């Protein structure tokens, strides 16, 4: 008859190697064993499988675990290979392990189970980086340095203000990763192929056994259907088997973080080039031919990881785009984009933390450079504006002075001459000589900008407290 044709489940053919994800599935080997165990325990508790058979399967899984991923028989993927290894040990009853499930809900559960761990690791790496930034910032609240726009000297700031600008962004990255964690932390198991099962499965029980407890974030936003009805479970079985937006969200959070991180790396590469930061030898590298070179290679690699992450996100979204419900094998090639991204970004973040923690900021060089390029011009304009000159007019005075000084800081006589031209009156009709001198001094210029979030030491002290509180 044509009804029951027993054939090797994965005979393959020419496309055998192409179809198999067994090697890549090493990443979810431990996850699959955990998922198998939880499922078998639940099947026994629900009297779907005898306790004795369940015990034999669990014992076999123990052996499969000690033998390791490399010892698995051939298979289309890790799920099939583990099942084959269990049947080899238990006999036909080992096949009861796959009652009331499909590889579709199984693989989705495995990915979420493993990704949780990876997301926590990446979030921890962002926290370690933030700690390194805060520690360095605490030492440099008073270290004045040039601040740039368009790569040109713009206004003096401090090293602490600069470092905390990145800390603030990385704090949001931590939050985004933890949000992604919350929505990842739900169990698809029990969805079977996508269409549920007639067996009396307890999906909340397997979720509990696997530590899926949903997230406060997803619950609060009501973003997960059935969040109130089923604890820790992706309720709709078609959504559970097909959904990979948790991968997209996680990878997007990583790519966002890597993008900001590449900006920090770029700043440090530029500053190292100018002698504004001394990177520790462990984070620099020499040239194989040019003996005098000390290059910021480590940070250039950190900068490049944004390329991996954006590529990973783009590869993932391109693979997911237009996939119809419910399961399509394309999904097998979606997952590795997320693994590669999370590995590259976590590593880069940890390396950046080390580089920041060991870097030194030469205060004298930085302060000397802080006033270059007439970076105090805005402060003088502000002083005039505070004395009642319309800011636009004050801007005109300083723009004319800048032009006359041709890239340098004009002396006070020049400023006064220009003021006379533009305002028709002496500069000192509006502001005292001391006031102008203070505005031209980079240290006092920074100290004067004490608006909330600004670079003045008192304002940065508040930001430091907020950053420290955010990390705890
Ligand atoms: N290895 C597959 C994946 O990663 C899971 C297997 C499901 N295969 C299938 N033909 N339904 O998506």
C-alpha cells in the first residue's frame, strides 16, 4: 500500500549537507536537552507517557548529554539527531519523546532558551562598559578638553561630560536588551507544528520547568497576546511556531548598541591620534615593519563590529521578510544571524570596557587644546547677550572677530575693535574686561555652562550620581 512507507527520515540526497543544521545547532545542544527533559516530565505528569518510559528517556538524555554534541548520529538537525540517539538507547519507546510536539515549536523554544543567556551576557557587558565610563568620568570632572562638531573645535567641555554622554546612551542599550529579553522569555512549546495538539499538554508547566516567566515589560504593555491567561507562554500556537520578531528585536538592540559603540571607538581613535588619550599597550598594537608605530587597532576592530551587527540585522530581516505563516525552512538560516551578532557585539563591548578602564587622559594636553580654534567664541557672545545685546548681533561681532583672527583666538583689543565696528560702541560698554577674559578661558568657559546636563563640574556631578544610581 502507499499509506505507510517507512524510510530513513533524513536520507538526504545531493542536498543533504545543504539541508542539515546539525553543526550550527551545537549552539542549542544544551537547550534542546533541557527542552526534551521538560517536555518528557510534562508528558509523564499528564499521563501521556508512562513514568517508566519517561524515566528511560531521561536516562538516555543523560547519556546523550555526556557523550556531547560531537557524538550525535547524523541528522537533519540537532532535534532529530538527539531523538535518534534516544531511540538507539531506549528502543522504539524512545520515539514517545516526540509526542505532542513538532520540531517547529521545539526549535523556537531552544532558540529562545539559549538567546536568553546570550542577551543577559550582552546586557552585562554593557553594564561593565558603563561602570568603566563612570569610573573614568569620576576622575575627570574637572579635566577640560575640546568638544567638536563637524570634527572642528566647537566649545570646551570636560572628559567626564564626554564619557557620560556615552554612558547615557549605553544605559538605554542595556534597557533595550532587557526589554528584548522579556519578550524572548516566553515558551512556544506545546504549539506543535503550529496547529496545537489533541494531547492534554500543560504548556505552563513546561514553561515553568524551562524558566520562561515572560517579562514585566511585555506584560505591562500588553504586547503579548494571552499574557494574562497563560503564564510565560506564547499563547497563539501559530504565532509561537512562526514568530521570530524576538530575534529581530534582540538583534536590532544589539545593532543599535554596536552603532553607538562604534562612535565611541572612533572618538578614541581620533583622540589617540591627537595625543588626547593614551590607550594602554594591551589595547594597542605595533606595526610589523614600522618600529615606531603604536596603533589603536583594538578600537578599530570595535568600530568595525557595527558592520557585523548591521549586516546581521539586515541579513535576519531580509530572511524573515515576506515569510508566510506558519513554518518555512528559511527560518533555519535566520537564527545564525542573531548568534553571530550577539557574539560579536558582546565581545566588542567587553573589549571596549577594558580599553576605557585602562586609558589615560593627559589633563595638560587636553586643557591646552581646549581653547584652540577660538572655541570660546560662543561664551563671549553669550556674555554680550547676557548684557542685553541681541544674541544674533553678538554672534555677528564674534563671527567678525573670528574672521579677523583667522583660526586663532583674537586678543581683547581686536574684539573691542570689531565690537566698535558692529555695535558702534566699545565692547566695555556692555561687559567688563574681566568678564571677557573669563569667557575666553576654557576652564571658566566650561564652569559657566552649568545648565542641567551641561559640562560645568557641578552639573556633571549630578549626571555622575544619576549614572551611578542607574547602574546599581
Ligand atoms: N532545524 C530547523 C530550524 O532551525 C527546525 C526543523 C523544522 N523543520 C521542518 N522541516 N519543519 O528551523
